[in-house]
C-alpha cells in the first residue's frame, strides 16, 4: 500500500524475501502492510510512522526478533506485537510471551483465514488501546494467558501420545 493509505500500519519483519513477498501479497487487499528485512529497518519505520501491529520472525541475522520486540515494547508500547516463526523451538516463544513481548504467535506456514482473524483482532485491540491504556494492558494480559493455555494444551497432547501408546501395548 502507499504512504497515503489511511489505515493503521501492519509491519512485517522477516529476513527471508520469499516470506515477505507471500505475506505482503496475501494481505495487501485487507491491510495497510509494509514488509522489511531486518530489525534495524523496522526501527527506522517506527521512528518515521505510527505502527499499529508488528509481526516479526524470531531468528534473523543481526537483530533477532526478541531484541526487536523488547525495543518496541519499551519505546512504542501501544503497538500490538506478534511473532511468526517456522521454528518449533518453543522456548524463545514462551519467553517472549512470559515477558509480555508478544500477544500472539503464528506458526509458518500460516493459514490465511487464521492470520486475517488474528490481525483484525490486533487492529481492534490497538484502536481500543489508543483510547484506554488500562484496557490495552488488560487485553494484552488476557491474550498472554490464553496463549499460554494454548501452548500448555499442545504440550499435554504431545506428552499424552507416547503414554497412550505404552498403555495400549
């Protein structure tokens, strides 16, 4: 979208060009989206424009996603922050959630309808947050707890599978 687009900005940060192209083309009709290849370039965008939603990869050369998230949380706390990653290493994602760095995480490859729903939620939360900082904080905390519950459910499911196979034998 152009700089004149009045819709709030979604900024996607990923070092892989193919991921940036796919996401931009998938969402440009629904959102004012900008893609950049590094955390450093993302900071430049934040210094020049208001960003409603940040979606970042975790593993990138130079500034990693968690570093970018910490800077954005400190300097632009109203921005809704999310992680999109292909890596199944849950540790960094859990740390980001527990530290309040992100409200949601998305696993690559993403499902377009799910991503649209998550980004619409983020837009609405950002808009509410502009009106009420306390409401924004409560929304972030509620989403953090829901996300932790979702991860816990996945872990329990993963643990149950080997146990069930042992019981059947």
